[in-house]
């Protein structure tokens, strides 16, 4: 078992992603490395997970649905209505196929980078946050979240809570469907914040 070298991952990504998607992955990788250092996680693992997280971002809806069906990934109505949401779990499965020795923690972080999961690992939290806060993001509130990330007393739990809250508000503000897992994750994060 060993993780692919970052350059090996880059070559594989460059063969499948658009230049803009590849650049996003590079920014997420850098941001994830910084968060890992900040919060005491494995920086190389975070950087690699950030690099690979959008392996399937450029797949079409038809490709995502076909792969999810072929691989037996559980799908709900929201996944079928918004196949883009599948790109995280499809990416995790495809990365595991492409790099058989890769750490399961990285695969898991890739799988949950859009919706999250209850009891997210620190690595999954870091990739989720890095994907949301990387420097090209411009949504309302991103500057406050980046400031929170830099504030010395902020915990990873607090940063995830604030980021996830912003994401849920955005989904509802746009009038979009809320994935059932999002409701579960949000309730778990509220419970974690209350504990
Ligand atoms: Fe993504
Ligand atoms: Fe992304």
C-alpha cells in the first residue's frame, strides 16, 4: 500500500481534466496542505487528497449516472435529479481503481467532498473546506470564512460548521434541492457544536 506520487497524480489528472479544473485541483491541494499544517494533520496526504478530489468533475451527467449504476453506488432521487452530485463518489471509486495502493482515508475524503458525511475525518473536513475556500472562490461570505480559517483560536470543527452552514444557506437561497445526506450532516454538525 502506498500513495501515488503527486507528480504521478498530476499526469493522470492532466489527461482527464480541463485546464481550469486541473488548476482548481492544484489550488485545493495547496489550500488543503495549509489547513493540514494549521490543524496538525498529515500535510502530504491532505495535498494529495486535494489534488485528486475532482478526478470526475468533468465527466458528463450521463457518464456519472452510468458509472454509478455500474458500480452499484446507492442513489437517491436528488442524485438522479442532480447527477453532478455523484462526481465525488464516482471520483473516489475511480481513484481507487487508478491507484490501488492509495490510502483509504484519501478515497473517503474524495467521496464526501460535496455533501460531507456524519463523523467526517479531519482529512475529509480539510478537503471539504479547501474546496470551498480556495483562492478563486468568490461567493458571499468567503472572505469571512478565510479570516476564520486564519484566526488562531479557530478549531477545525468550528471552521467546518461555518463553511457547511454557508453551503446549506447557499443551496436553499438558490432554490435547489437539498440532498438527504446534507440534512443528516448538518444536524450532526449542530450536535457537535452544542456538545
Ligand atoms: Fe467537486
Ligand atoms: Fe472541487
